[in-house]
């Protein structure tokens, strides 16, 4: 399969050959440019993780799920495919990644996903019911691999974002669900109870009680 093919062409190829893009990370990641695929190991949610997280967050068909720092949109896209009656939202600072996410969304013809370009601090958290967080703040820690250098990074930002998210989650109503992946857990209020842990404690499921 030529690397220069468009996402729509790749998606059509997978459907025609009965090799669904949602089966493996390798198949799904083919929908993105090579520069994006190179970052998959460190920054994008694996397909199986996305499925497990979505199963926990999307138990009610009427909920709205927010991915904080959605990157190329992989969590939202996989989750939306397997939960077509639930709305998934992604917020991402890098415009280029939002464009990549929207391109793949169009190629896969998913209508229950919305990606927004911006900072998560600009959102009204009351508009969403449950949350997914693959430590989007971790890039701000010195020595950690960055996606790129198009946005600011600093330890001050890490602490600011962490405190901000902590306060927003603290204000959410009882029953709010949260899934974290590779989190340092600084952003999780005491009211959130850990109900399940998988993948060597890297994937955790929380409910506010």
C-alpha cells in the first residue's frame, strides 16, 4: 500500500479486504501520515486501551465523553466506532493534529465525534459527563519526549494544568467517570474512587463518590 495514499483510500482498502482498521494499532495507524505514525508508541492511545476505556465511560448512551488532550483523535475515533450512540469530544492544542483527526474521522465516516482546537482550560466541563485522560501534561516535564515544539512546555505549565484539571474534576457531580492512562494521578481528587486497574496499573478506572 503506497504511503502517499489518502486516509479515505486506505480506509476503503481495509473495508474491501476485510481487514478492519479497528483490529490492530498497525492497521489503524496506517490512516495517518508517517510523521504521525512515528509517535504512536509514545503519544497515541492503543486501540485495545481505547476500547476498554470507552466500555467503561459509555455505559449510558446519552452521555458526552471528553478526551483531554486528544492528539490525533485515536481514542475518540476508536471509541466512537464501537459506541455509535455516544458523543465523543476531543480538545487539542495543536491545529495540525486536529486536522489529522478530522481527516481520519471523515475517512471512517464517523458522525459521533467532534474535535476542537484549543486549550482544555477554555472548555466548560459542565458540558461533558465523563472524561478520558492519557497524561497530556506529561510533555511539560523536563527530559520527557515531546510531540513537537510548536507549543510551550514548562514545569510551571505542568503544575498549572494539573491543578486546573483537579479543580474541574472536583466540581463534577457524583457518578462522574474518569479513565486515566499513564497518569501520575496528581490531577485526581480524593473523591474519585479507583474501581479497576489494568495493564500493570497503567490503565485506571475511577468513579466520583
